[in-house]
C-alpha cells in the first residue's frame, strides 16, 4: 500500500509540474482558485461511511495536484521553458 501511495503522489506532482511546463500558461486567478480549492479540500471532514484508504488516496491526489499546479502557475508565470532569441 505504501508503494501505491508513493506512486499516486508522484503522478500528481509530475502531472502538475508537467502541465505548467509544457502547456500555455493560463490566467493567474485560475491558479489562485486551485490553491484555495486545495486548502478547502484539505480541510473537509470525510463522513465515516466514505473513509478509507482509497478515499484518502483520492483526496490526497487531488489536494497535491491542485496545490502544486496552483503554486507552480503563480511562481512560473511565463512557463518553465523560456524562449530565447
């Protein structure tokens, strides 16, 4: 189970940074909204009937992706790859 959790979080990190690196940057307020959604998602109390490892991994993936995509989009406003003359 530990290996699966590491793989899922690694995919979230690679996907978030990859989207910022290889796609055209979008408006800053979408990245701010993603950070706010991630913080809100991290503070949600999951009902007992839905709690379990699968729910934790799903919420953790979404939280990690939204937070990293939002922060990376705000830090790297022009994209990670810079165009040179």
